[in-house]
C-alpha cells in the first residue's frame, strides 16, 4: 500500500514538473511542494513505523492530514502561529 502511494505521488510530481510553465507556475508550484512534503513526511514516518506499530493505512492517514503543516513545523512554527507570506507555507 505504501509503495503504491509513493509511486503515485512520484508520478504526479514528475507530470507536474514536466508540464511546468510560466503560465501555470503559481498554480502548480504549491502542489509540487505539497507532494514533496508528503514524500518527506512519509520517509520520516517509515523510519519510525516499527517504533509505533502503525499500519500502512494509519501512516498514510497521518501523511495526508499533516503534510499541509509540515513546512510550518519544520521551520519552528507552532500550528497556530501566523507565518510570513512565503511560498514555502502555501502548499496544496
């Protein structure tokens, strides 16, 4: 299940990157960054999956719920903190 999820996300990422133009940049770059956040978060969870005995479904649920906030937390913000208007926080 996780392998299929990764393959799907990587395929979406490749398609968006290949189709990236100046006309769609501001629309697609937040999606690309979101896919990146999903994959990085998933990698971190896979490393610790045995410590918490999560199922694949639980891991993917966490990824889908938490990826919009990953960069915010990575940069030291709390979830309720207001961030600057940087592109890094505008993921989709």
